[in-house]
């Protein structure tokens, strides 16, 4: 079987998945010319990935000084809140690696309304990008890491929410569908990526991954159409019947 879109890479278990993606990211970063722009995801799978990146041997070979870090979504909570994606990345990785503060671009959540915060983060991304409009010839991200929820959401593009229909703004506000307000990259920003890397682990992800690999585009994760490539990184528990397809 071949995925409807993208390339599937299957690892034996969750630990092998995190280590494999860490090595893959190192290779991508080392091949970059100039800045390597990496957009981070929240969740338990990326947390282990970030911990591995912050320890040898990945720590020693990753080009930290030439990498800029952004975020795909964020809960609208203070930056030191345990629920914050930026806080998780800080504790798991940034406190342990040689990056300077200006290289890490967290979504603002203090002293602004959610709409103001979304506008400010879009402006930050535009400054990093070097222009105000996205063009196919130039990607915003070299790699964006994404998870997938059981309902098919990715970042905080939640099924049925207005933000899924946004095609002009780069950053949107999600005020419904979850207990807390969230900020999220929209499809235009996510799709301006040289490589989109979906990370899925555990048997609980098997049903949604099967749908996505089979071509289901009824949910946000299945609607991502980047200018570059899609990679599905999964452990065998998540890959299910696709386990022998990946390499």
C-alpha cells in the first residue's frame, strides 16, 4: 500500500520514533543554507523528541546557532503555565541547548487580547520571512512538526471552527471547541513549508492515521497541501495495517 499523499516512515516503538525524527531533523538542519526555520508542535510525542535533541549525540551535531524556532499553536495561557507549548519546549529542550533568546519565537499570550496576539505573531513571522505575502517560490518554514488529534485536527485547526476556513491571515484565534482559547497557524502558513512532518504514536492514533493515509480529506490534517513534501512519522502501534508500508 502507498499513502495517498506523502511518505510514511514507521519505527518499532515510540522511543525509536522520537530518536529517528531527531536524527532526521539534524540532517535537514545541516543541509540548510543560512537559517534553518523549524516550527515546533506541542504534545507528548514532541516532548520526547525535544528531550532527545537536547542530549548527545544529537545535541552535539545539531546546528543550534543557525536555527530559528517558531510554534504552530499555543494555548492562551501565561508562558510559565504547564499547559503552554512554549513552556514544555523550554523545559524539555531550550534550557539545555545553546540557543539565544532571539532565536526562539513563542506566541505572545500576556498583555494582549487573543486577536492582538495573533496579529503580533503574524507580524513576527512576516519579519522572519522577509515580506508580507507568502509566495510558492519561498517557504516560511524548512520543517514544520505537526500532531494529529483523534478528531483529525492539527495544530489548533479544529474541525468545525471558523479558523479552518481562513485563507488570508497567517495566525488565527480559536475561541471555541476547547476549554481554553488558542492561537494557531492557519493553512496558508502551515502549507508554506518545505517539509511537513506529522508525528503519531500509539494504538489510539491508528484509526485516524489509517483514514489520512487512505486519502481522507474531510478533516483538517487531511487538507494540508504544502508547497513541499509531507512525511508521516509513526510507530508500529499507530501505523497498524500500514506497518509494512513505511521504510
